[in-house]
C-alpha cells in the first residue's frame, strides 16, 4: 500500500470483488454467474489503474468485461438463460474430496506465500517514466517480440479450429426455386408448396400449426425441427377464441 | 527487467534477431501458413496432395535448418529464445518424429482423404450431413496446417529462455492438439469427448503454469530463467514464493508429459484421438515437454532443488508404478499404450532427477528411442481393422501372429522395446536413465524403475502371447494393406528401434555432446 487513497480504494473494492468471486461459485443461474464475473473483472481493472498500470486496466475492462463477457452472455442466450448445470455427482464423494483438496491447496499456498518477507516494492514509477504505454510497447516489440509474433500462430490456429469445428461447408449447390418446384411436380405431392403456419387473431407464429378443413391441425404447416423438439403450440385455444368471437359477431347480427 | 528498462525513455532499440538460430521455427510456421492459404484457395481435389507436400517439404527444410543452426548457437532475441545443444538436439528429434507422424496421418488406403480424419468436423456424428459429406468426398485437410502449428510450438518449447515465451509455446503446441484429437473419422463421439476433456484439463494446467510463473516473477523480479537462477543465490526470505512457484510451473509441465497425478486425461485422449495423432502426441509432445522441463529445472531453478526435488521424486515413483500397474488391467490396445506412455514418462523423470549432464543426455536419448517406437506402434494399431473400424480391443488381436506374421512381428518387436529387452532401443534408453540415476544419488528411483519395468514387461509379453499362442476368435479381423506412407513410418520406426538397440553409440555420443545448457 503506497498511499492512503489507494488503501481506501483497496479495502472498499477488494471485499466487493471477493463477493463477486464467491458468487461465481455459489450462484446457480448462469446469468448471475456472468454478472459476478463482470464485477470481478471491472474491479481488477480498477486495481490495475490504481497501481499505475493504466493500459492494462483499460484493456482489462474493454477486452474482458466488454468483449469476453458479452460473448459469454451471447452463449447463454443461445443455450437458454434458464439452463443451469446439473449438480448430480457422477463420481461418489467427488464434491467433498474436491473441496478438501482445494482447501488444502489454498491453505498451503497461503501459508507459503504469507511466510515470505517482501522487500519494499519498486513500483512502476521508474518503468512508467517514458509513459505507461511506451513502456508496454518497448517490452512487446523489444524483449518479447518473438512471443508476440508467435501468438499470431495461436490466433490463426484458433480461426482455423473454429472453421474446422463449426463451419459446415456446402458440398452440393443449393437448389434454386425452379428446381424445388420441378421436384415437387415430379413427386406429385404438395404441388403448391407446404401450407403456411396458422394465422389466428391472437397468434401467427411459426410454431402454431394451421387447421385443415376438418378442423385438425396440419403437421405439414410447422417446421420439422420444432416438431422434433416438441415446441409446437396447440392451436386449439387460438382457434377456439376465434370461433367464440365469430359466434358473438353472428349472434350480434341475429339480434 | 526493471533495471533494463530504466533508460528506455530515450529511444527504442530493436531486439537483435539471429535469424540462423530461429530459422527452423520460421520454416515450420511459414509452411503452416502456406498450408492455410492452400486450404483457402486451392480446389478441393488438389488439397490433400498439396498439404502433405507442403508439410513434408517444410519439415525436411526445417530439419536442415536445425543442422545449419549448429553454427548459430547462442541466446537470441534478448534471451527469449536460447538455441543451445539440448534445444537443437530436441528440435531435430521433434522434426524427425514429425515427419513420421505426418506420413502416418496422411495414410488414405483406397479413400480420397486422410483415412483417420473425419470428412467434416462440423457435421454431427451420425447425421445426414455427415454421410452427405462422405459421399461428396469432403476431407479435413486442415489437419496438416494444424499439425505444423503444433510442431512450431514444440520447437519453441524447449528453446524458450523465459517463462513467458515458454507459456506462449505451450499454448501454441497445445491448441492444435486439442482440435486434432476431436477429428477422428470413427467413434466420433468418443473423439469429441476426448478433445473437450483434453482442452478443459489443458486450460486448467495452463492456469497452474501461469500462477507459478507469476510467483517466480514476484520472487526474482523477472521471467528470465537466467535471472531466476541468479536470484536463488542472492534473494533471502522469499522462499515462500519460490517453492510454490516452482511446483506450480512443474504441474503445468508435468501435465503435458502425463505424469501421475496429472495423467488422468492421457488414457481417454489417447483412446479417443485419431490413432496417428495419438502417436504424434505420445512422441513429439513428450519430447518438447521434457525439453522444457529440462531447461526449467536445469537452467532456472536447479539450485533450489533440495526444496522441491522430493515432490518430483514422489511424482516419478507414482508415475512409474501407477502407469505399470494400471496397464495390466487394460483391455484396449490404445489405452494400454497410453498407460505404457505414462510409465515411460516416469522412467524419463528418473534420468531427469540425476541433476547432472549425464541426466540430460540420457533423457534426450530416451525420448528419441521412445518416440520412434511409439509412432510405429500406433501406426500399426491403425492398420488392424475389424469391418470398417479399428480393432482396438485386445481380444481382437488374438492369433494375429498367425494370420499376419509381419505386422504382428513388428508390433511384438516394438513391445519388446517398450519392455526394455536387450538389442532394442528400449534397453539402451532404460540403461542410460537408470545408470544416470544411480550415478547421481537417485538409486531408489532406479530400483523402483526396474521393478516397474518388470511389471510392464509382463503386460507386453501377455500381448505377444495373445498374438502368437491364442486361437483367433473370428476371422473378421484383418490388417489393411498400408500404402507407402504408413509402411515408411512403421519401417523407419522399427528400424530405428533396432539400430538404437544394436549400435546406440553415435546417438548417445551426440546426445552427450549436446547436453550442455547455455546459461
């Protein structure tokens, strides 16, 4: 602790970030975990700035809180906000053993590091003499230029890996509208295309099937994927509501 | 580092790069990037040939660059990269073993693409998309540039002069391996599980490495292995940072070689990954990781070894015993070889714990010998098929010695090498590490090592008995006739195993001449 102001900052923000970190472990909902993580990240950024590492602090906030956390939230949105991890133990006693071992490691590390006597800190004043960012640049493009260059191999690998694992290359040309139409006539089914989903007074989403002339829902009018996922809506309430309105209108005219 | 920065306000002086010394890495990374461009622009029909060609030419050129770099030894890039005897020896080893691995990976039998890899990694296993991709003749030729990137990282790993460069090298070599593990063409769910497991545990171990590096930075004020070594003599009262720092960095490094208790990923990943990739990981990753451990322990923190060597002793003993004992219970050939590789990591650690120049040369000889044998062994595993898929269950190997005498004979010979029978490279290598251990106060380790070898030998002999003296269960298991690629990989691997067993002197001599670290 070099100055009083820094001490005050530390003792206010450190408990907050510890709470955020504990939240990461103890909270069940994934979105709350993400928020806890964001709190920890922002606090770390502030600590860096308080310790004369402005660039690192800003990068911490921009990259981690801004970019990485946003990606995290996107993923949460994709897999569903409500999803939470299964807490069933697959290996018996794993939770307790893990807790004991990690506590042991923590105690050992605390004891070992706590026993060290630190010399007075040199601080960043000297390094920051030519400006914080200049100092960083000298390190990155000076001594660590090879590590910096080799990191580009890491980025290319990541891009290549994302393509290999996630990109489904189209291997056959996409059929045109005309080809679809010709194919339908060859097969002789659904000549005018599949029926559109149901349009009701209170709902016209794709997950609600249209009704056939006899009043039964048409399975062909909803996407296959939704049927497989069992996310198809029952059209009955909407159709029923519509029939009720029609009846009321009719009765009104009769009166 | 801080001291060297004080005068920096004046003008930036670019770091001097000795291009002759880093040329091998530049060639490999260059070939990898050409591979990426081929992937992007070449039509699908020529990609396979172009990728294999680029990879092989790049590796051979890099090997020649290593030979040329002998004249450029020294610390370059302000100490971030140290090209000395051990670095060059291990780089040459990695490149030679990589050539064999790429040959094995490129095997396509009578198909259109590399046989071990899936047609389309993004297609869900068993989906219509996957079968469409197979019908359309898609291939995952990206595996070759990925392999080259991994090799580039491996070349840097044992040559890293500071912990930051070492960490970057660790990531560069690991990330492509995570992907390659998940691209098997058969039993794809197992492969993807292996990939994810390896990735998660690898990320975990990287965090340990970083934590340790941070503690060592706190201890010495530098990431430089040389500065850390100097601080050990002068710094007082800070051992609380030094010992945990060393142990945590070692956790990250020992994870890569699969030492117990950081081995739990090894059997699953070795089993799930495409078989040639398993051979590549078992051989090349081990060479690179042992190189990094050697440099970290011998150049960096060797002077404080009384504080942490007991932990490494425990790890070595556990690794040998657990690897050997658990290999008895295995019923899958790939898992058996995985546990065998764990046991071998333990044997190499005994040589490392000699803390002497002889230890360095014996470790380097061991990884060469083991690397050639293991690549050939996994290449043979990929040839034994039942129907379309690999027959990895041990019972399927019964009677293979009668139906396919040559392949079974080669495999039996490699198993004898793993067991350490004389006239194979395994014997010479084991003799080298154990005599280094006995000569420098690690006799108990050598005793445990010999006992563990005896247990492991039982396992290997059991497989040989199974192949030669047991009636085969059915006649559906057969050996697919390999093309020139796999044949070359297996032949060279077996030949090296024999040569290093019969005339080991030239390589032992080279290893002991290049066993001196530049400090």
